[in-house]
């Protein structure tokens, strides 16, 4: 059911364009970027210069890509200075072409009323292994649980679904999958479901 | 996977005094999950929720279906709140495809979403009643919610699984004469739910069982990232319908309910107060709705996103903020769909609330979290 | 003549046959009464497996009131139950628990598979964590199709089960 209709202008012949998330600092078209969100992004860039990349600035949504070594520092800055106080959601996205697994934190704020519409998207990437041994391979990231307490169950979920081990997370046990699950982490792209 | 118990929150080392109890999955007070509690006498020392009994891999399945065929199965996690769980997904797909929704469709969505919120809350209230051993409180809400289910059935054609919201609007226009019937039923419904105060919310037995149990302070509610009624019962005024209005909520007249106590009683009262606000919203929306017009933008078959793009949309569901993160790579199928659901986010509060409580208070605290295990597991 | 039939070798067989004959003799008059007692007090065990439990709950609500057909509301203690309504999807984590619950119920016990997921896997036919129906886990008596089935359908399924029990042999003990 996937690619029967011929697509209109071919923007992406390859399935994923890794470059567009990683290395386009600001959107090409400079038309009326939302003011508040622009300021927010500028504050972060001012502090961390080249260590963060602003992937996009949309109304109410700012996305920053960070390296895995800097994420804890950036998260602490976001919590202490910019008043983001909880994580709404933590999602993993698998990019087999880049050999990377992306972990995306959606941060929000309850205490700061000016930020109540905003979601700050903090993304980082972990190395991806062809033959994963969850917990014992190079797919590791520093845990943000000490910074944002609310990521606890989300990170546990990511660990079992993608095999990304969170260093410093006190409770990396299994959460949703059956106890005897011995297959690949199911949300990775190379885990095929029945009949597909 | 290691079996070693982590420090801090997790279960303590077992000595003679402490007994481990499995509550669920077959237990009248657990729902579809297991809660492992350790008790010292009658008091809970530690608690470890074990969800996942209904983990069906919705997110994986969504990567193999196109944007439209995802709709029926993405609403299955909460079939009695199916309009609200589809809402962020549909909003996200609309943003990805760049669709503008007709005005009348927006009002129909708001009405359907509010009706559905009431249907969900009534079911939750019924279960909360029966968990506390209050049989009348099971029968009354379970009977009254059928009124609204009738309305939704008229509107969408199905009792609970509506699949009514589609990218570009809603599937069907309202049936003839719907506005009058809706107004009448909603007015009756509002009168009816006010009577619940007498048998349930002012009932001294209920107050004795729920007041001052499982207190969640304001700071903890924020720190744990709870949402919805749990958050608002702890004194944080955060309702996405006000804070980040989607569709036509901006133009409608309602208020959010906030209580300061943070105990089970406050948490159980907020959804009930919300239902009255929902009735107000429905009445106001029926009044302001354009009387005619299109309700759906026709889409091309197999719509695709434009290149690599991601969108995060959220709405206020019956259980709190419900977010949907969609990553598209320009194919007819989404690259990744993640549902960030209120139940899963509130679950993290359970070990904190149960620590130090009596075991008998467990159902009162657990179900006051407005938790629906099927949704949390996805 | 009888003496010729019974030898030390076949005495056991003969006694066994006698037992059968006696049971049948009792079953004819008493079986109907025993089954009549069973069909009007079916106690479903309180185990929810997925989202069909919403409609199962609605079936006990005042509008549908399944109790008037002799099926009592879901009950906590499975030692007193004789009906298990499998309410929807069975995941791989739930299946062993479901079997455990079934094994602990006293005989006689009946199974209703409610919803498309419990019958074939339904919408989740290609999910990695869902069993394609519960036939491999439990012996099913009645299938109630729908996604989810309306409460009326569930009530009809329960009545079909009652019809089935009426025609069963009452003396069947394991």
C-alpha cells in the first residue's frame, strides 16, 4: 500500500534525509519567525554557541539538537534559567541509515505562565548497534532523571523499546514488554512485524 | 534484563515484617495492571506498578499503515474517549499536510470531544464508585452515560469507537434535528450530575475514605510532570483548552477548575466539576456553530507529508494532556507516531502517593489518578 | 450367567461400566435440574484484558442490566466463579495470567471470547505482542464478535451459552 502513486516533486528520493534535522541551523526562509520563540532560541544559542543547533523555530515549538555529552548541561540550563520544569514526553526515533537512534524530549512548563504554550524539543542522538545487546553495547545516553524527574518511566520505556541504556537512571528494568522478551527492541526499524 | 532492585523508589529488601502482595491483574481493585506492594502490617512501605498487560504495539503498527488507516486503531487505547485520543493525531496530520479545517467542522469536533469527555468521566466515576464499594455510584453514572452515548451514536454511528475525526474535518455532518436533541439531553444530564453531590461527594463515608489520603503537593505534582485532574487538584491551573487553545476553544466561554488540597477527594471531584463545564461548552458551541457549511476538506488518496518533518500536538483529554508526536519522511505512512498519554504520565505519581498509606486506601488513591491502563500501555 | 461374565480379569471394567450406567440413570432426571441451577447463576470472574471491558461494564449498567438474564456482575473471587469473559486483546504478557486464572476456577467453567481481538487478534493481527485469538490458551464456548461488541451482543452471547449449558451433560466432572 506504500508507494503505488507516483509522488509529486521529488524532494526526498531516499527515505530519510538525515542532513535536514542535523545541520540546518535556521530555516532557509526568514519569514516572520515568531518573536518569543526566536528569543528563546537565541538565549540558548547565546549560552552554548556551537554546542547546540537550533533545528527549527515554529509557533510554540522550538527544537534544539544537542550532542550526547552536552545534554545534561543544556537540560539543567533549561530548567534553572528558562523555567522548563517537566518533560511531557520522551520519544525515540530510529534512523538506521545514520546508524543513530534519536531521543526526543518534549519539555514544558507549569510554573511560568509565559511558557505555558511552549514546548521545547530537546533532541539528542545515540549510537546505534547492528546487533544490539540492550544495556551492554554502545547505545548509551546520559539520563535526565536527575534534572527532570518526570522522565523516569519514559526513559524506562525507551530502553526496552529501542535498547538505549540511560546512564545514571536508577531503575532500568523492563516496563511494558513481557518479562521473557528476548527479541530485538520492538520499535527499531529492523524489527519486522508479522506479514510486513 | 537484570533482576536487581534499584535503590530509592523501588522495593525494599524483604525482612520478616514486610510482606509482598501482588494486586492484580485479576483483582477487583486493579484494572488491567499489576501493582506490587510491600506492606508492613496494614501500611504500604513500597509500591512498584507493573503496567504492560495491554501493550499492543500501537506505535509500531502505526508505522505500517498510512495516515488515514491509522485512525481506527489509534483510538482503541481509550475507546470510551476515542474522539479525544484521535484529536492530537488528526491535528498533527493536518499540520503536516497543511490543511485548513472548515469552521463548522471545528465546532462539531469540540462538541464531540466534550461529549466524549463526559462519557469517559462517567465511566471512570462508575468504576471509582464500585472500587469504593458504593454500588449506587456504579449504577447511576453507568446509566446516565448512555444518554450521551446515544447522542454520539446519532452523530457518528457507533457506540464507543467513533473514528469520527479525520484529517480535514469530521467524517459526517450532524444528523437533522441534532441540535435540539443535544441541548435537551445535555440539560437533563447536567441536572442529573448535580444530584451526585448528595449521594457521593457530600457523603461522609466517601469523604472519610478519600479526604487526606494520597496527598500530592503542588511542588511534587509539577516535579513529577503529572497532568490533567491530578495536576489541577494540586493547585496548578493548567488546562490546555485555556492555555493552548486548539480549534475553537478560544471563542467559547468556560472556566477551569482548580482545587488546592491535592488529596484523593480533590482528584475525584475535579472531573465531576469539569463535566459541568463541558455542558456549558457544548451549549455555547451549539449556539455559536455555523448552521450550515462543509464539514470536511476532501483529501487526495494516500496523503503524504512534505519531506522530513515532525510535529507535536497536544489536547486536553479526559485524563489530562494528550500529546502526539508524528515524524513524517514524505511517505504515505508516518515514520514514527508517539502518543504521550496522560495515564502514563500520571502513573509515575502512584508510588509516591501510596507510600505510607493503608492498604485499604489503595483503590481510592489508585483510581483517583484518573488512570486508564489500556491507554497507558498503548 | 452373570457369574460367567464377571471374572477377576474384567471385574474392574464391569464396575466401571456399572458406574456409567448408574450415572446415566441419575443424569436423566437430575441433570436437567442441575443445569437449570447453573444457567441462572453464571458468575463471571473479574479479569479485564483490554478495552472491551468498557462494554462489559456497560452490560451491567441499568440500561442493559445483564443480571436479569442470570449473569451476575463481575466478581472478585475466582473460587466462586464459573464463567470467564475474555474481554478483548490478549497480549503475550497477559496470556499466562489468564490461563492461571482459568486453572484456578472450579469446575464446571465456561469461556466467552468477547470481541474480535479475543477471537482472531482483530485489528491487532500484525502486532508483535498480541496473540491471534485465545483458542490456544483457553477452550472457548461462545464467540461474541464485534469491535467492541455492543452490550446487546454480549447478552445474546451469554444467552447462547445458557442454551449450550442446558444441552450439556450435567455429570461431566473431570
